[in-house]
């Protein structure tokens, strides 16, 4: 229904810095646009590339003062932490291998962190970051974007209210097709780093896609994986990391599940789909149709709920910006993650207590879960696709 | 395109008998209607139930002469085999446990057999039937219905012509929701026998649904499963057979796959979906939209081919009865299986040689493959979801 | 849900004859297969073509006795009406122009009629047939197939129960693409007669497609058209009859509507879609997805009801043969029309009274409405797309 | 395909003001967010409401200096035009009735205008604004959002290249359901002004929705409407403006079309759909699935082209921000309109010539066409749904 959405209240205006995201990168610009959408933070500093030239050019294009463009993230963390007008948080959007070092540098100097997923390479690194954030009482967000969708938040609320009963089975799939081409040999920068273990870590398809399934299922259900059996396939010629993976999982409540991630599935763009089955009903979400959520109650007609049309849980509804049928998408979901994080940060700065809803963004703990999941998948596969405990 | 389909040529008129399919059964009537659609065979004899009353009532309703209604399939096989106007083939549509005995009875007396799937319980029984059919040179059809769809046949032709390249991954899923209800305790006859190991055999969901995936994938690709790792779940309270199963498979060409069958997946009616991914493209079939087949070629726009509209392989096209957009469905697919089988039988009777296309129906070998598959899934699951070779 | 559908009761076994439907025709074979599906009537006589050779060949292929193959429908009506084992009804599936004469011949001799739509060319002819049927107390069915779908029957029941409130607007569309090709110049028999006013009558697209919309809307709602404004387009080069038409209508209850029929709409196979909007909700049916019906209630989640899964009105449910997710299609819908007509005929022969449900097949009155509709569309268009009253 | 989108070049940073869009309004915030997404302009002045309090509160929330918040648009135009740091353009997002006066005030003082659609109430006003913009050489954008979609731009390119041949028929529909409720009596601000002729003008559903169809069809095809026959319905109790409308149109090339707009169509959110049929193929766009465009070529498989996956026309592709399968939506489409307008403005300021691609935003001429269209629809309907020339 079309109605006023004009909640024009004084909203936070924070400053942020960015590590990574220079010219030639993809995801940095996506983060900047998502933050700009709601206008709650402005970019003020950056170390956009290992190339100083790139950092300077990018910074100039973004209107950042020359003195706040840095050659290394260490220097940036050090210098920013001394400023009166220092950044309120840093956004880390480098290839995976550099996440840990950068995050540590800022956390150590008391600067909250937003880091792209996966959080880092090793579980031990992830635990260290978690402890550091906790010790320094710093908010830490890991940008699993898809939980930012209002439809996902409503699905989570339905499950929490018991609308689908006791969960017994879950499927997650995330097929893409783009690595059917040998793009890493054709200079595609994304392909180059994602298929290189030095830059991407232990896994490609599980690290990039499977970890989204893992996180989204956990967000929907609160379930944790107890054990898994994973088979990682290297299908593209010459690949040393997986580009396709099948993972059987068992959750702590006894429910079972199966995940499939692929970058060699012809006909699929970015088809993340998660289905949660309980003994009373089911919830199904498809990222490519992210304004909707399928909700089935056994014995009643199945429904596809539309953001803006069907009454959503109030917390979920609060993230919807425009009426039903006016599609929101990827930028808006990521903006919702940022809106929550920035609002929490602003409340924290003002000394206000944070509620559960205030903390509804993916945290360093989610990041840790992801890193453990990736590592265990690789371990299981390396042993011949056998069951391993988490 | 609407055009003449009037191939009114002299077509075979054979006689058939039926074992099972009396009042209260479901699938017997479906087979009779499917055979009637094309009018190539008429029912002439039957043993429709273990209850003689049921057989008599059913036979009378179907207009069968009293003398050709039998108390046991043994009697029926024996008596029919002596008649000058004996049945040309028998259709066996009992619960699974009785398939073997009935099939053997007719094969032994030289009568060709059409048997519902799964073929029987034990692999040894299946092999015996296969040998018997071979020895007596009798055609034997196992009614995996879905390969009867023209869209499936066209997909098979695309794959055979190399249109999707070398196959590297396959997904198959077959979710239903009906056993979310404790139907077997509520007197639903289908539920009663399918969940009872004495009547259904070693597996419920893999036997009923998973075996369809196994057969359809084999039909599309010709690939055979080399090893598998299966987890069979008993989710409904009190179930002794599986109602949900996840199966990782590896094929003889090195390709990998994952199958999921379920009768406890809220929101799903009969959603058999198979996706075959190769290094050049993919083919995807969804039984609930059986007039279409999705065909993806990497680097070209993905297409959904429509039966009757888009040019199909001539053999596939030959099974289409009406123009595009006029839906054909389950009966028509099963009728296609029967049309092929009956035509082959008639040619055989006339001493004509049978081509590969003539034999394009699921055979006793497909039935054997299915029984082996089911047995191995149960074995793998019983051992803790470990890998077993086939 | 899978459950027994075994209503094996003694069912009628009637005899029918056919006029039209010889080799090279399309729809005759479709009718024969649809009748065969349920096995309630057998073909016993025919005049399949103006060519005696064709009639003989077709009759022989169908196993009809030589003596019951006729050179003209007049002869057939005359001879059959004298036989003790005369046909119980005749099926007329000629091109439109011959419907009137054939129907009259059989009605005059006391033989009930099933006639393909549109009923005839002139409204006066239609009224004559209606009066003749009434006078001779003969059942007369006009095969508007689509009302045979169980999903349509359930939609009608929903509307009748007031579930969508007072109807205020209706859209109907029926796009096809096949006449984008100049098929009539390429020898396509269907195209030849449908684009020829001598064989098809006053209209092509409205006669073939628009009249289906008109009938289906009337079936759903009971509404009658009060006035209309139609524009018939002749788009294909050299066409003398319309191949595209837009029709604004007003109904007797004050509701409004708009219809569109086309044979030159690239990308569409047979996409009949009707949407009925009321002040409380809406019902939407799409023939290409004929196992489903969309049901919207304002203020509640929109649902897509699935034949066999969702509880249908008992009368509608009675026409469903197989469980949900097992598609039924065009043949099954037409078979439902025949099942109803034949059952009514059998009851009538036994002197039993006929209920409203017994008469749930399209009648000569529906046929008359269609002929009037077509004529008025042509009249409006010829006058410059102005409003005309019906 | 995921690849670098990092076109970080120096981009314009302009200043804009806003008329309308205060607290309680809907569309103002949507415009501000869309402009913010790409960061090419910042808000610097405003007259957000007829209520000064609202303007002050809104301006404060947006961080605008007190001195640049104005009580009337006249004052704002006058004062801003005198400043050295004056706004580069104004955005007018008031209810329809105030568009004309506000636009005139800024145009007269040499300030370029972006105005929400419909441009104004009377065709004479629209012509005056067009002349004023032309005389003063000022860019003028009317925000018909949907032409901002990359998929629409690609469809336009396909049509321009002749891929669908000569256009012969067009359908446009835009159903919504929200005014099934008597929202204007329940205080819904959107409903109040849209159903009030003093605020909305001569039409509600044609003005709000039908005009989008008109514009989008024109954008796709370049065709202009020559004559139309419209029937405007007032379905909701007590409505004095239409909430449903059917419009038959004829274009200047002889092609025909039919449009339907509705706010009382249960089950529809915002379902703008346009289908363009030519003698070689068709293009179809559905706003609710705005990342895709259906493209049919007669005789070839129909395709659904995916933004980011399938090769788009370079100009269209340039408006895509993220890879395929990552949905973009309403904000991104509107941002594309603004990006084009702002870039053109910046080039114009620098004295550079503007190309056709630079001017690919809806202009005051499009606005004029819309106002004429709305007026003629009302005229036709008032005369009894007769044909009128444009």
C-alpha cells in the first residue's frame, strides 16, 4: 500500500574510512553507494589499494582530503586514531587474505570495523578478531548482505514465532555460471583473486557462496551445524580451488540439510535459494526475487508474501523503503546492514543501551562461524568426503 | 503451431490383462486411462485384488468377461497362456512386494510384462526377472513415467548431440509434502502400504521418488552411478522407513551429483526437477511444467523450449499430440510409454526388427538399476552415510 | 495428496458417431482421444470428410464397420436414426460453416449433438438449433473446452460463494503467434480454413479465440454482455479476416471489461488468461497453467491454488483424476466436458431427472451467445469501432 | 559476469533544491535517496511543504542551512537565483496541481527543473513550460522512472535495430490494488490527494498509472498516439476521479494498442507491463521483474534476457551497477534518470555539446505528451467512450 514513509528524524551522520575498493575493484563502490543511499555516513579517509597511485586517484575522485589518503592500512589506523575528527568506523573490502591484518590494525586502535565476508582465512585469526573486538568493546560487522532483505527478516520472524513448527530439513543452493569461462586466464580481476589460494584462502566456491548459505540458514533459524560431509569439486581446467561443492550437514537440533554452491552451473546468475522445512510448514527465499518470501503452512494454500503488500513483522517492515511492487534489491539490502550498524554505533557513542534489534547485523561471531565452516568443508573433502564434527 | 496431427494409420489393437488396480487402488485406473487414450490396446483379463469380490466388481465395471477374472495371478498367467485369444501383455500395478512374483508368473508362461516401478525389492529378484525376460525373448517395460514426456526426450537428444558439452554436475530433487500428515494412521491406503516395509520394501522415499530421479538422470545422460553416499531420514513420528533422503553420487564418467527426495517438504506437490550441467550448457526439466524444457548454452540467452512451438528432435516431436500451449500431462506421458511398448510388441509379433527408437521405453534393466540403487542407498545410510560402490 | 481415486462404478457405455475429423484434420482426433480417456463411449459411425475415400480410410483405421461409414451427414443422420443400435450422440468437428447443417440434420432425427465451437455462422441459425433441441428435448453440447478444467470450476464456485465480492472489472486475453507466418499460403490446412470467410465465417481471431474468452468469462461469472466496442485488425498481409482484436465490453450488472485476442503475438503459444476482479478479491486463470488458479482476497496473502492439493469445491474436485503436481491438461479438460455430457445423456435415457451439476457442460445457449458475440464484434468494428448493444 | 565496475572518474558534484517532499510525503525521500546513490549532487535548499514548520524540520533533518529553507517556492526561486552558490537544479515533488507554478518560478529565474510526473494539469500549462525551458535553454526532466531501467533501454535498442520488425500491436497494463480500500477516507495522505481533483487534476488512475504506460510505450517505440477511445471508471464508492481505465489507441504508424490502468485490481501491487509486438518478434517488460526483458523472435526460442548476464546494448549496459542476479530496482532506475540529467547539466555548464545519449532522460516534451494524453482520455470518456484525435 502506498503510504507515507517520511520518518524524517535527525539521523546519525558518521564518518568512515575504507581499506580496499580502489579503481578496478568491484565491491568497494557497491559499499560506498549502499552507505550513500541513506546518507547516514560519509567517507573521510581511505587506503584503497596497495598502489599508492590508485589510492590517490580514487580518493581524489571521491573528494577525500589528500592528508587522509594512506599508503598502508597500518598507517591509516595509526593516523586516524589520533585525529579529533577521526573516522567512526572502517570498511574493509580487500581480497580475503588481507581482512585479518586490516581488521586487527583498526580494532587495536579502538576503531569499529565493517569487513566483507569471509572474515578471514584461519579460524584462529577469526577468534583473535572476535576477542579483540570484545575486549575493546567495539562493534564489528561482517557484510553477509542477504540478511538485510526485509523479506528475509520477516521469514526469520515467522520461524521464530513457530509458524513452520519444528525444523527438520533445510536445503540451500547458490549456483552461478560465470566461472564456466576460464576468466582467471583472461584477466578478469575478480576471477584472478577468487581462484588463487594466496588471495582467496582455502576455498573458492564454498568461501564465496557456500558461506552465504551457511550464514543465511543460521540467520533464519538460529541453528548451528554439528557435523558435515563435503565434496569440493575442481571442474574448470587447471583450477586449484573448488568451483562447485556439495555439503551434507546436520544441525544441533537434529535437523538435516544439504547445500550446493557452484560457479559452473550454466543458466544461473546468482541464484541463492534457501528452503527451511518444519513439521507445520516451510519458508523459502530466493535472492533473485528478494522482494518476496514463500510461506507454506501444511494444509493451507501456499503464499508468496510481497514486501510492502503483506503485513510483515514490524522490525522487518521497518527496513522497507518503498511500496510493494517497486523492487528493492542488492543495494538496499546492504544499505539495511549499514543502517543498522551505523545506528547502533551512534547509539553506543551516545551511551545508550543496545537492544537485540539494534544488533540485527551480521557480527564477528557470524564471521567466525563462516571461517570454521569453510575450513571444515575443505577438511572433509580432503579426507574423501567424510563426516567431520564442528 | 497448429497443424494437422492426423496420422490415422492402422495401428495395433492388442489385448492386455492387469494384476492389481482394483477398487481402492490409485495407479491401476491411471494406467487403464493412459492405455485408452491412444486406443492401441483393450483390457481383456484381470486379477485386480487379493479380494475376489473386488476383482469381480472391478472386472464387471470394466466390462471384462467373468471367465477372464482370476483369483490369483498364478491362475491368471496359467489360464491366459492357454487361450487362443490370450492377452498380449500384462500390466502389474500391485504394491511393490508383489511385483516379483507376478512378473515371474507371466514371464514364465511367455507373456510380456509391464510392471510399475520399483521393479521389485531385491536386486537378486530383479536380475532373475531380467534373465527370464531375456531367455524367453519377452519385452519388459517398467513404467518410469517421466521419460515419456516429449520435452524430456528432446532434452535427451540435446545432450546426446553434445549441446551442453561434457557433463560435470547433476542435481535431482523430488519433494512432496503429503506425508507431513500421519496419513498411514488415518487409513490413507497409499500411505499405509508405502510406509510399511512388508509392502513397500526397504525404502519409502528413495523407493518411490529417489528411484525416479535415478532413472530420469540415466535416461537423460546414459551415465551410471559408480558410488554414492546416502542419508535416509525418518522424520514423521513412528516411521520405520525413510520419508526424506539426501544422496551424493558419483558417475562412471567422473561427474558428480546430488539427489534429494522428500515426502515431508511443505509447499511441494510433486516437484521432480532434474538439472544436468555440462561445460557448454545445461538442461533442466521440471515435471510440474512438463511441456517445457529449459536449455542453457553458456554465453547465449537461456531459453525455455515449448513442446509444439520450438522445433524438437523428430523422435521427441513424434510423441506430441496437440499444439503448443495446450498442456499435455501425466496421462499423456504414460500413454507415450505404452504407445512405444505396444508398437514394439506389435512389430515383434509381426516378426519385424526393432530399432533403438522402437525400444525407447524403460526396460527391465532400468528396473534392475533402480532396485540396486535403492538397496545401496539403504546400505550406505545404515552404515552411517558412508560411501559405497555400486 | 495421494489417495484412492478408485470410483469404479458401473458407468455408461454409449455409442457415438462423428462428422468431420478425417485424415488431415486436427481436432477430430483430439475429441476421439478425450472420449476414450474415460471409456464412457465408443465410436460406431462416421462421415469424416467430404471425400468418401477419406471417410473410408479413417473409418477403417478406427475399426468402424463399413456399413456405418457415410458419404454425407444427411445420409448418416437418416440411416443411423433407423438403427436399433443407433448412435447415442453425434460429434460435429467440421470447419465452422458446416456446423449448422450437420447439427440440424441430427437434431431433426432425434439424435443429441456435440458440436465444436463456434456453434455456427449466423445468430439466426443458432437460434434455430436452440429451438430444435428444445422442441425435441435433446441435449446439445458446444465444446468450449476450457470450462472443463477443475481449477476453472473451483474458481466459478469461489465467485458464486461471493469470495471476491461484487465483480467490477474483467480482463480476458488470448494471444497466439502462429499466424505471424503466412501459413494459409503455405498449405497449413488449419490456417487455410480459419482465414477463409467461406469456411470460418465472419471472423477469424474473435471466432476462434475471442469467443473462448466470452464463454469462459460467462462461465466464471454468469454475467452477460450488454454492449461492446470492438476493433478487429487484419495484420497479416492479404488477410480478409481479423487476426487480432480488441474489445471493450459492459456487462448486465454494470461491470466493465476488456478482451484481446491475437494470432500475431510473437512469443505466445495459447495463452488464454482471464482475470475477474471484485470489490473483495480476484480470481485469475491461465490455460497454460491449467492445474492452478490464482485467488486473491484483498487484505490477505494472494494464493495460487493447486488442483489436488488445495481443497476444491466438491463438484470441481470430482473432475480431478490424479494427485496434485501430476499435470492434467487439454485432453483431460475436454474429457471432463464429455464425461458430464455422456453421464447426463445416460441418466436421461434412464428417465432420471437432471440436476444443475449434471448439466455443467457448455450448451447450445452458450453456443448462441458466442455467435451473437462474434457477430456484434464484427458489426461494431465495421462501423468504426463504435458501441453496439447486444 | 562479475567484473570490475570501477569507473572512478571525476564526476560532477552539483547542488540541488527541492520543492515538496516534507515530512509525511512519500516521493520526496525516494528522490533524495536516488540522487544520493551515485553521489553526483547534494541537497542545498528546500521548500518542503506549505507548512513552514515542516520545511524547517525537514531541512534541519537533512542538514540544510536555515537560510536556504524557504516558505514559498517563489521566494526560494528568487533568493536562490541571486546566490553565487545557487542550486544547479530544483526537484519538484509536490502534488500535481502545484507542479506548474513551481516549475515556472524556477525556469523564469534560469534554474533547470526536475519535476515529478504528470508534468501539470492543463496542456496549455505544459506548452508554456516547454516554451519557457526552450527560450531559456534550460534542461527540464520529468521523472517517468521506468525508462531508467537498463532492461528497458536494451529493449528500446532492440526495437530500434529492427529486431522485432514493423510494430503492429501494443498492450500496456498497470494494475494496482491499494485503492480497493477507501483509503482516502481513512487518512492515507497519498489516497487523499490522488483522489481529489483539486490536488491531482482531471484523472487519478490515468494520471498516475496510464501516463506511465503512455510514456513507456513512447520510449520503447518512438510511436505517438493519433487517436484514442477511453473509458474511465469510478469504482470505489464516492470516487469522483477514475480508479480504473481502459483505453484503445491508434498510433501514427497505423499500429494499434490497448492500455489498462487500475487501482482496484486485487492481487496486483505495481504490475506495469508493456508488450510490443512486431511482425518479426516482440519485446515485453514487467516492472516488477525489472532486471529482465523478454525478447521473442518468431521462429526462434523465446528468451528472457538478464541484466548483467546477456550482452546489452552498450548504452543500456552503462546503467548497470552490479552483476547479473544481484537485483537492481526502483531506486536504481530513478538514479539512472538523475545520473543522466546531472551529467548533461554538468556538460552543459562546461559548454560541451550534448549527444542524443546525453539527453536520454524524459523531458518536458514527454511531460507535455502525458498531459495531452490524460486530457484526451478524460475527454473521450466524458463523451461516452468515443474516439478522439490527439
